[in-house]
């Protein structure tokens, strides 16, 4: 535990990539395999389950202390992190330290923390306090974060993989592949992960690491004829695997989501073994020439077994854009032009040999006409009318790489929608934005000269603007509701967003997709901000 | 809330005013007579007709406000009659020459804490508990998440941070007056600067000009300090690897830092207790050392004042006042202005 807490502190204190990789290498090179496996599990952000809620920990900390609940709230608003607040307060209220606990990370993860979580009432409170008493402050913070399942180290998976690659001598891509489909903490699993490469290590369910596109910043190199253009649909990325007479559907978040999409599993069942497709999962009504909005897809996500009604209302389709494996052969090093040709052939053949409705749910992502760069911008302008978020540009010669590697694949989104809205409420952020008002709620004018809450946005301002706005909020607060401040409705912001949906859950009747701040309109008086009517008009023009 | 009318102290646009003494305490602008708690720039401002302050702060006040100011130096604990009031200055333990100011007139006594701290500091005299009917306390760190370690513990952490990077310069950012000298004194107290120890002659701790300017006053006051040199005394091009440097926070990421190759940087402040505060300021490392009272220090001082009424100002004044009245049963109000 000591070593892991030190690693956490080292990662927390270093800002450079190199320093972080060095800290990871130093940790993993000397660590016991079982501890290392748990550390990796946590670093990869896979410690999903919360053992004890932050609220319960806070209760345990405050019991037997003179500190009232409201003071905890004040502290939390200042610190912006529940586990850290408890750690700092425990130093204040905790009865003297007992014998330091010196257990391995494995023992903490497998015994001590689950045991404390399994208890109830005063027994649990005493057990947790007993653990707290035996820990140094840095260990205490890590233990609390492990208990509440919220240990985010701020290290991307790519960095961890880079460190493990350096340590093991394996290729990063190979490690990525071995990590796909989950890593169960255990000494044997870590040893297997870092074992030298050998030929036969395919597990039928294992997906390939996804290759991710980067936002287009300038016109790509070479003539337009070296590139292929497709719509960028607003669904979820999926990898459909047909191997060993089974079918697996993975999301980009490396979760098996087949259960939520039984019709896609049935569709893939029509493919020959040893086929792996990369594509987009969408809700696509039969006969329609475009997919349904994302909100429809959202109704399908997370449903273990969707009912017949939902399946009928929100029918899914898989729009394939790449072929990663055919006949059991890994095609990823072949150029995209070849993979695409093979994909077209595969789906053509399927429609001829198996012309069933099930097989018809595997659709081919259409190629858009792009022979000269002048065509790019007009195409992008048409994205909204095709119910797409924008364009994808892929180099015809590109291999299928792992992770976000720039140069071969670009995403080129259409311009967001915008509305000018008035700042109504502000709340302090968390983490490095603790004690700064950074969570904003904005309103639009209704027909009666009242402002109605419309959207929340947290991002888009730079540090200087955040500081200036924070100062403004503090001196223009009109009312306080706990941590939330109502402010005088004077400041106008241009909000950018991806779309609008009707919603009965929102006061304005509208749900906003991906709202963020585009600009602080200090030039604009609040009276000139947009109205709910203009938002509704925009909603009506959306596909 | 404002002070009740007719009180010994009242609010004016220039700050807290005592009618009986015809004097302002730490006025924000020029007034005929100023009683100064300490020489930090937000408490001692130029242009007043007459300054009353503790003798130990005289050199720094003259340096900052002008050599020719009309300053009446006083000793800790000595009572003075100013106008109708009896006024005394008592050690606040904040920085060299810092004071709490006690005023008494018409059968009522008030104590204004100024800035203060309760933990030991080898660079200034310790806080003196004083009783009064009404106590005005600061609350810069008025949340129970703040609880300080001793200066010696923090100095130990700093020493191992510094010694752990012999190939890089180590820059500590700290307020130039008070914190920087306390750091030096805390380091001296654990042996830094003695022959054969880190920071000895030939490997002196280096100071930014703003810190250097305050050193004569501390050396004259007899504070035990390690040997130091201004950074400017080191020849251009000479390696600064392994040297400890102390600079004010304003120098962080300024052109001044160009001089140092691959420095490790840390900020020394009570605010560093919270990770978010450190990350927001962009420091890799923070050392938690403050010249203000922590939560237990604030509560203890309020209790020891035996005041029947407490006013809380600066920082989390609402929260501390509410805690004092709800939990400790002491009549307390946040003080506006």
C-alpha cells in the first residue's frame, strides 16, 4: 500500500509524460506480481465497483466529532473531492494513530477493504476508523479513493501501456491487444500480460484495439483521391466478432454490449467464422434513408434484455466501415483500400447467399464522392441533412492502427449549433476547479419576459476567463441555495451544442446535446439573448 | 454584519476606527493616526500622519513606507494612553514585529487579532493569549480541513525534497516577507547551513532580490539564519544544480526563472493542504506551512480570549462564526467590510 500511495503521489506531482512513465516503470519493475496486477487494474480505471459511498464515509468521519454536516459541505466546496475532504478532516478529528498497518496492496484490495464494506452500522464505522488510524495521510487518501471507487490517477491507458512495454520489451500494440476484453487482477494475469510474445494467443472473444480518428486541423496531405470520405454518424462505435461459432459485440469502452442488441448478434451469426467488423451501432428504422437521433439509441443502451416493444420502436443496425479479420486472417496491416474492397465483397456475398432481414441489419457505410479538395466543405455542409455529425476522412493506404494515432484518419465535424443564453446559476467545480465557480446554468427568454433554465455547461472558458467570471459571480450573487448561487441575469454566453431534443424532464421542454461555451459575449446585453422560441424553431429544422 | 453603533470600534471607509483613541487600525488609506498590526502591505499603507507599531517592525516599516514616516515604536505588553483609550500591543506570532492590538475605554475592552498563528516559529516571538470583552479574529484558514504540522516536520520534508534532486536547482516559492525568513529559520533549526551540512558556506541558499531585501532586518533582530547569497551574486553560467533557491510566488514562470535549468519547484503555503489548490497554481509540489492560525488555533484563541462577543473577518468568516455560535456556544458574527 505504501508503494502504491507513493506511486499515486509521484503521478500526481509530475506533469510531464516522461516523468509519469518513469514513475510507472519504477513502480512496476520492483513490485510483487499480485500487487502490480491490482495496481494495473486501478490505473486502467477498471475498479468500477464502489465499496462504500462517499456519504457513508463522511458519516463515519463526522460521528464522534463536533463537526456539523453543513461545515463538511463548506469544506467539500473548498476541496472539491469527497475522499480528500474526509482525509483532511480525519486528521482533525481522528483519535491518535495506532500501529501503522503495513499490508500489501493485494491484501487491501482483496481482504481489508471488502471486509470493511461488508459490515454494517457501528461495526463498519469502527472497522473503517481502525483502518484510518493505521494509515499515513497519503495512504489514507488512496484508501478512501479505493473505497469510494473513485481513484482516477489522471494517467491515460496509453501511458500505462507505454510503461509496461518498456518494462517487458513487448510492442505497445500487442499489450493493448492483450488488455482488450478485460484484465482480471491476479499475479498470473500480470505475468501472462507481460510474457514474451508467442504465436497462438488468440482468444475468440478478444477484440482488436480500436483505431481512433483525430480532429482535422488542416487539409490532409496529398491529393483528395488518396482519401476516402464517409459520414460520421452519431451512434456508438462497435466491433462485431464472429469466431468459433459465437458472436461478440464490443463497445469502444471495451464492454460486451451484445445483450442489449440481440438483433445485431443474430445478424453477425450469418457471417463465416473468423470475421471481425468495425462500425457504428445506430438506431435505423427499416426503409428510412437515415438513422434516428442519438436519443433513440440511448434508449437501447444499458438494457440487458430489451423487450419486443423497444426492439420494434428502436431497431438497431450496424453500419460497417472496416474489416479487421477475414477467414481468421488479421487484415489490419493491409491498406484500407484492400480492406474496404474485402468488406464490400463480404457484405455483397452475404446479401446474395443470405437475403434475410437479419443479415440486412449489417449495412455498408457509404462512400461519399471526393475527387478534389474543393468538394470537402460542401460535403461537410450536407452532414446535418444526412443526420450525420460530420465527415470521416481515411487514407486509402492506411493500416488499421491501435489507439489515437494521427495522420491516417481524421474526423471533420460539421459546425455546432449555437444560441446566446444568459448566466443564471453557478456552482463550484471539483478537482483543480474546486472553490472556483465553473459549473454554469444558462437560460433563454420565454414569451413572458422570464428567463428559463435551458442548459448547463462546464467547459469552453480559458483560465483567465474563469477567474474573471468567478470574481464577477461572487460580487453579483443574488441568492444562495446551498452550494448553488443565483446571479444577476446580466452575462450573455454563446453556447455551442450538437443538437436539441424534446424532453419532458427539462423545465424548458428541451434537452441539449453536448452544450459548451463558445464565447463570452461581453458585448451583448442580456435582453438581446436568444429566446426559447428560437430554440424551438431550431429544433424544428433539425433532421 | 456591521459593528453596533456606539461601540468602541466602528467601521469607516478607511477601516476600523477607535473614536476614543482617534486612531484607525491598519487603515486602508491615509489617516492622521494609524495603529499597525504588522508590516505586510495589506495592513501597513503609506501616507498616514502618525504610525504606532511594535519596535521590531520599525526597520521593515521604514523600508516599505519611507524612512521619514512619523513612527512611534512600542514594546509588546506596554500600555499607552492614546486620547481617551488605553492601548497595548501583544505578540501575534505572525511575522517579525506582528501584534494584536488591545484597546480599552469606557469600561470596555476590545482585542483586534490582526494576522496571527499559534505554532512555534523561530523567526518571531510567539503568540500571546490576551483577554478582552470583544475579540475580532481573522479566519483566513477557517475550515477544519486546515491543521498544520510543526515547522520542523515541514522543514524535514523540504530538506529531503531538496537533497533528493542533486542534479537540479530546487526553487521554493514563498512570500518574501515573513514566510521566506521563517523557512530559513526552520531549516537552520534542523542544522541546514552548519559546516558539513546542506546549505553550508560555498553552497549557500540563494535568494531572489525581493527576499534578500528583508534579510537585514531579520539578521539585526538576532534571528538564527543559515548563510545566504542573492542569486545575482552567482556568476552567469555557473551551474545552480543542487542549490536551494527562495523566491516570491510572483517569480514563478517569470523570465527570472530562465536562469535555472530544469528546476524542481514547490510552493510553501497553507493553501497547499488542498491538492486542487496546488494543481490550479501549477506547482508540482506543495509544502504546507502557514503564518496564519489553523482551525484548532482559531478555536483555541477565541476560547482563550474569554470574549463575550466575537467578530470574524477575512477568509471563511461566515463558517467560523456559525461554528462558534452553534457548536461552541460563543456569541459570534461575521464582520462585513
